[in-house]
C-alpha cells in the first residue's frame, strides 16, 4: 500500500451529509463507469475525501495494460469532459481560428488523421498569428473551441487520439 | 469606464477588485495557472488565464494581458504594484489601444523610473538631494572622486533601480573598484541598464514617504507621510502613519515639497515620494513610486480615504474633490507585512500548501490577504501572506492592538513558517516603542540574534 | 483590575476579550458545554465550563459564574449584552464579592430596568415622553380610559420589558380587553412581573438612540446617535450612525437630553438612551439600556473610540478623558446583523452545523463574529451569525460598501439559511436609500412579499 | 482484515456522532456496490475519518464471498482516557472535596466498592456544599480530581466500574 492515506486538510469538521452523499455517489458512478479498477481512487469535495486503492494483482486482473497512472486523482474538472487522448491547448490568450482564412476549409475536423507538427489552428493575439500544431500523430477526436472565439491560456482546443495514429 | 482589468494577483488584486465592485465597475481578473484556485478568480465578474506560473509568461506577459483586455471588453487596466505597474510600455500600449491605464502617463513613468532623470527633475523643482551625482558616473575613478568629496560611506545605485533593488553601499575606498563592477553587473542583469550614480549613504536615517494624489488638471494634494524605516533586506515590513515624532512643520515642508515635485513632473494619479530624514531632521529626496504602494492602507486608515477609488476617479478624468486644508489625519495606523519566510534563515521564503490559517479581526483591525486556509503559498511570487493593519487614537494603543492582532494570526502548513514572531520582537524593541527607530532597527535585531 | 471574567458568549464575548487583551488584562471565558469548541475558549487565558447548553444552567447561572470568577481570581466581570447584563442581582453580588461589575451600579439597573420608574425619572429630568401613563395601569378599563384620551393606536408595554419584548399594539378598542389580558400573561411569563403601562403608538417613527458614557465622578459625554429604525419583529437588523438627515440642532438636543437624563439617574458606564422621533422631528424618551449594545460598532467607527475600553476604564475608577467638544464624528457607519434565519418563514431561526463560511473583508469593513467555517449555530442561543459593519466618508459610499461586503458573505450548512439577501433588499429599498425610512420599513417589505 | 474508524479530533457533541453514522453508512453503501474489495478505503467528513484495509488473503476470499465488512463505529473519546466505566462528573463549577471535613478520611478511594446513591465527594459552590453521589453500584477505579481543587462543570471526578459491583 502506498502512502496516500493522508487527509488533505485538518482544519474543519462537519457531518456534511449532503456533501458526503455527493462524494459517495460520484465515487460509485465513477467506479461503475470504469471498465477496469484503478490502483487508487481519491475524491475530495471541500472537507469530504474519499480515497481507494486496489492491489497490483487485482489491478492486473481487472485491467489490461497497467499504463494508467498509479493514483487517479479526481479533481474538479470542467463538466463535459469526455474523450481521453492528447489535448492541444491554447498557447496564449487570443482568438482561435480553425481555418487559415475566413472562407477556407478548416485545418482539421473530427476524424482527420494528423501528423506531429501539423498545423491544426491559429490563435491570434495582439495581431500576431500563432500557429497551433499537433503534438503527436493521431486522429482528431474532438474540436472543443469554435471558430473565431476567444480562448484563454491553456484552454483545450482539440483532442487527438494517439493510439489511432 | 465600465470594466476594469486588474493586471495583478494576490492581496492587491483583491483589494482593487473590492473598490471596483463598490464603484459599480465590472471586474476582469487575470491569473496564471498557479493562481487558478485563488479567491480573485471567484470574486471577479470574468477571469482569464493569461499564462503559466512564472511571471514573465503571465503577470508580465504584456501581449497576453492586452489580448485579455480586448477579449473581455475592458476599458481600463489597474496594474496594482510590482509586475507591470511601473513599466511605461504597458501604459503606452494601453493608451494606444484606447484603454485607460490607472496610473501616470507613460512619459512620466519613463522619466521618474530613471532615477538619474528623477533626481534632476526633483532638484529642479527645489527638492533637496543627498550629496552625490545627478548624472550617471562612467567609471570607478569618477565614483572615487565623488566619494572623496562627499565622504564615505557612499551608496552606488542603479539608475533603473528602485524598491530596494540595485544598490551597493561602499564603506572602504579599497573595495570600491570591485563593488563598482559588481553593482554594474547586477544592474545590467536586473534592469538591462548598467548605468549607476552615487550619493552619500546615511546608515541610520528614517525612511519617510509622502502619499500624493494628482488629477489630470494640475491639481494635487498630499496625504501626510508614512514611516517605513523598519526594513529587512531593504524591504519594508512595518509601516506607520503618521511617522512618530515628526514635527508638524517638518511634515508640512516635506509634504509640500513632494507635491511641488510631482506636479512639476506632470504626475497624474496616486504616487509616493520617498525621502530620507536624518537625525537633524534634514530631508533628502530618494525616488518617486508611480503606483499604489503596498503600505497604502495606513494612509487610508488615518485619512478615511479609499486611495484606489481616488485612482480610478482620476483615471476616469474626474477632478480631485479633496482640498489640502480639509485633509486631516486622525489617530495612528500601523501595518505589518506577514510573510511566509524564515527570519532565522536570512528571511528565506517558505512557500507551501496551507492547511490552516487564522486571521485577526475585531475593532480597528484590517487584514489584506488573498491567502485561504486551504490555499498554497506559491514559490513563484512574493511571499507576502497578509498585511495586518490597525488603527487607534494614539500610538501606544495602536501598538497594543497590533500585538493583539499579530497574536491572533497563524498559518500552518508543511514547511511554511512566518515572520510573525519576528514582527512582534521588532514591535517590542525599545527604540520602536519610543518611536525613535531608524532604518538600522532590523540589523540591530538580526545582529544580536 | 487584572483579570476580567466575560460572562457572555459569541461575538460580544470575543469582542470584549480582544479589548481586554489589548489593555493587558487577563481574560477568563465562561462557556456552556454547547460552546466548548468556540473560538473564545481558545482565545481566553483561562476558560471555565459553567454548565450545560441551556442558558438558565450556564450563561444565566449566577452562582456558577460567581464561583468561576472566584476560582480564577477574576477581579472584574464584563456582562456583555443580554443574559445577566441587566440583572441587578448580578451587579449586586459582584459588588458584595469585591468584584468590579463592568456596568452601572445595581440600584441604577434596578431603577432604569423598571420602565415605569425609568419614565418617571426621565420625565423628572426634563425628557419628553409619549402621551400615556407613567404609573402601571391596573385594569383594562383604565387602559381604555387613557387610550380614549390620547387616541388609538396605543401600545401596552410591560414595566419589566425591554429590547423589543413584552409589548402589544392596540388599534381597535374592542380588542383591548383581550389584548390587555394577553400582554399581562406574556409579561408574567417572560419577566415574572405582569405590570404594564400604556402610551401612544407611533406606527412610523424613527428609532433614534444616544450612546452615553459616564464615569464615577458625575462626568458624562454622548457619542452622537444611531438610527435603528430597520427592525424585524421589533429586533434591529440594520443600524446606522449618524442617523441620515437628522438635523444638527436636533441631534444636539436629543444628545444633551439623554446625557442630562442618565446623569440625573446616577448612571455609570456605557449606556444607551432610546427615543422615537416622529415625522415632525419631535422626540420621545423610550428606555435606557444599561449595557453595551449589539450595534455599538457603528459608533466606534464614526468616533474612533473603543467603547469597551471606555467601559473597562470607567469600571476601573478612571475619569473620562473625553470632552464633549472634542467628540467629532467622521463619515457614516452602517451595521447589518446577519442572522441564521429564514425571512420567508417569519424569520425562523435556522441553526445547524456549518461547513463553509466566507466573511467579507477589505477596506473599512469590520466583521464581529464568533462563527467559524466548521462551527455550529446552536439552536439554544440567538441566531446572530455575524455583524457586518462598514465605514465610508458619505452615505452613498457606505451603502455601496455594505452591498459589496454582504455579497462577499456566505454561510453553508444543512438547513442553515441567512437573512443576507433580505438585508440586501432592505438596503436597496428607495426609502432606505433616500434615508427617509422609519420603523415601518420591514413590514413594507414583508407585506409585499 | 483490519478495520478502523478514527475521529481526527476530539469532539463529543452530537453532530459528530451523526457524522460518524453518515460516514459509516456511506462506507457500507460504497462497498455494497462494489463487485470486489479494494485493499484500502478511506472516507473522511470533516473530523470524521473512515479508513479500511484488506489483507491479500482476505481480499482474495472476499472476491467471491462478498461478505459485508465489519465496520466498527468507535465513538470519539477524550485523549488520555484509560479505564472504561461510569464517570461521575462535577454537577457545577466549584471546589471538589474528597472528604467531609479537612482531616477526615476520604469518602471513597480507589478499589472501594460503592452503592448507587452513596456520597463520594462534595463540590462547594458559593458556600453551598453539593454532595456528589455514585450513579451506580460498582468499584472505584479512579479518582481524577485531587482534594480541595477547583473543578468546572462536567469535569470528571471519579470513575466507577459497574461490572465489578
């Protein structure tokens, strides 16, 4: 067993029935939705923390390849997070363009195969056109930002599935 | 003016945001990935991530910040202190983009940011300078010549320096050539400008600064003085208004001189003129800070004026509605900067995750902080945890109140320590209690440790 | 005076403890088992559990509290407000035990606590009373006779009442006999004293009260007025100093009258004289409160005076060092009482365990609270969660600041709701914004809901 | 299999008991929904923490049997609590006396047998002598408060072991 049995905070106390319910429900739904068992699971919402671990053997039985991270931290993530893969994020604040010019075809669309370094979009910041490039070979599984919309630094623009390269 | 982008972080960003909210202005926060969970992101009407943790990629990232302003429809930018607050390019780009920069015009920042030019301008306006050079000095021999004239110790300062950075005290003539080379290297590294000038060094003077407010129409007032003599490594840790024992006529002379100086320089907005006052009550101009100061709360508490509100009103083109004769300070205010640092290890910052934070409260206590009980003190930024300010009708009561308030403060986290006890020790020093301390107070404390 | 036992709980106990600490006085806290984990127990130099949760066994348990004082060596007792603060027996037992009671002498509490006697004393001192009886009225017929003389509506009040409890408005003569019986029953149940008197009822007057300070040597000052017209179920929820639009000469007349009245009654300590002011600016004495008031912070903020410090100094036998002519109020202060209650269900208290608490902060905002993010709002005591007070140079800024501060407040817990939004609605009422509201403001709001 | 639930802090008030209940129910519900056993489970709500670990063997067994884990609820107790039994506490603030008068023998000492209602001490408050009586038959296993010392309301004075009656 690894050393993850540590409370994140010790400064508050409360029954938190509702919050606990929420955390338990999300743990259950998470585990139910998982095809395989993680080695560890930890959920925390405010003062409520749920952490779980599974043995190596169990993990090997339940899953296929143990390439998953050892500890899955379930942190607050934006709703609507679905496909796994490599996210291409905005390199700066600016306006995202999917196409090289207004009426041109988009650089990429869902389902397209891309090569590492291939341009997949543009972020315009202070009149500078900053190319956005694929960070790996793969297939475009999602385009998150609409054409011509403002994006902030680190905002997810496109997701690529590298296993589909 | 409808939407103000606050180009800063931490306590000052939250403090500016609060006044914006009170004035009915929309608040746009910018933040780095490091500050994603900070209170400002929650407080703001709109928050934009402008870059990763390191300041140069986020809080100093001028294009990203301007783009954030454009995308959020901000028509004004408040720079806070530090970061881009005294970068004239920022003011200039704002002006060019039709965005109101809450601060003086770019040209004024440029002139006053160059300490050599600022000394020349203030000397012309009649302010007394310490003996030394106004123009930069070109070589060690020239410094030696000046030093021989004005007497050792001297201080060699970077023209582009300020805020306690880029200066070197020279006590021994034999050490001068080496120290001269070092400070030029340092200045080049820190500011990209290796020009230096020289002036007499006062090892135990008082640091007295004047708060000024100037509108766009040539009207200005000063709001008394702050004593900021308690410094560690040239960084202020305890500030006080009014300075204890400063004679009323001297206070008026310093204030008038400061106001005269900034008005002559075409200053607009809130600014601070720093002076050294020696043991014979002679005062010497040091520098002008073209921003709101960290220690502005002590002036707010004694004058009952929201300085950020005045900044925003002035930036919006309104006239000052304060008359010098109506400005009366009441009582005594003291501020302590509680830092996440270890005084026993040379005030080394001690960043880390917090799991507990107790902030003082109660009558006449004000706490400016962006720290939270479950937050993290980032290693990437200033280790300021909280500014604790108190007000009282007189100095003994203010000291008692500050002791009480500091005793209520605690921050817990693995590896996190604070200077709270050090501040309490400084407050209890007989010289501080008597109000006769000067800038040498902290070295007296640390040397005796 | 070295050790002060604070015979109270919650925010006022903590607030008193802070001033004691600043004055170098040892703090003894008492607490019930219900408050074992409260912040006062941690803050105090010594804390003694005096009984179980219900007040009558703990905070009203006079023998246990006196024993706690004896065992801890307390030489003074501060009663706060509520609980034993206006119980003359407590003052008397303290006096007999050689312990300083921080409040007026027992005999003064006795006289002013009897509203009939207080009315007689104040009338004698020249204070105007509302038309009605001074002596208690013995039966419904006598009330009907007085009511016929002075005109309906009248209000029948318990002689032993106060603080908004034990009163009954009579609008319809036919209802009088039933209502008379009811109020006597209520008075007997609440105060063990069923005597009542009658006076004219002003449905829409302003509630204006005067803060006074008197030393043991017959010296006294008044510290302006507070407007406490915003009340729900006769409990104040918004207080303000100075009262908006109160003419300066009227303010002086009310203040002088109040001071004259309490000095004539031999008052010692901090006290409050409550008045009603009608739409013709005529003022009428209502009652004297022989304690520090919940709403004292608004006076502290405008006058810059720590009232609890003055209480302790006076109790310690010191002379007032304040002169009436030097007392100048600055700006405007407003306080909101944030209660754990549900305005939609008749302001029913909503006690419970908290798991989150955000308190406002920033310039010129003061929060008095003993609530913590992981604490519990007990069903056994007053549902006051926090007093939020703001100061500003003028009323519009004070209102804007209060809106901002309230917006920063939140308390979360299963079943816990607060009156925060209700307070915001009241602040935004056109009559309140104009400062022309009176005691009918809240019923206008609740009736329109 | 080890199973422990420990309160992080000492709080004997009712809400904590409720919280314990909530946490336990939450743990049971979570485990009931699992097809197999994790090696470790931890739930914390404010001051209440639930930690569970399963050994490899128990873990393997549990995989098929799917028995409910024995979740033990341990009520929070003040630190330094040694002997179990019935505590006789101070009925009010005052001075505790073990004997009826200064030089007399104490009412009871450790090892003494007492009957329900028997006087075991005095608390003096405001010159009133309040008798302290045993609440059950039993043997005195500890006298916590020294003679002639101040005690506060609810302070533990004497512990009785009722099983040794």
